[in-house]
């Protein structure tokens, strides 16, 4: 025997789906400030730790140098050649 969906069952299912949707939406709206505060706090701790390490290393480097001493840091010269590029061919456009 076949059973057909009744109109009341369909309306009930739609109401349950809408209730769940709006319930999740309201809960997310209430919890989002706390989630945002937590994420921003964690990011601040991470970036603050990196800045603190940078500050400590620069202070240590400054203590090693004498006052008035000049240091120049240069990048090592490395010649890179890419021989796989091929040969350059000059051409002219013909009108």
C-alpha cells in the first residue's frame, strides 16, 4: 500500500527546517563576538611574540657594536645564468 505525504507533514517539515536555520543564525550572531575576541587575542599573542623576539635580537646586536661604529652589510654577489632560455633573435616587422 502506497503512502502519500500529507500537507500537514510537508508544512511541519518546512517549519522545522526554518526553525533550525533561524536558530543557528541567532546562535551564530550571539557567539560571533566571543569568537572574534578569541581569534584576535590569539593573533595578537602570535604577532607580539614575533615582535618581542625581533626586539630582543636587535637589542643584543646593538650592545655588541660600539657607539659610533659603522657597519655595512652587503648581499653576496652571485651571478645566475640561465642557459636554458635559448638564443635571442632580433626581428623586424614587415608592413
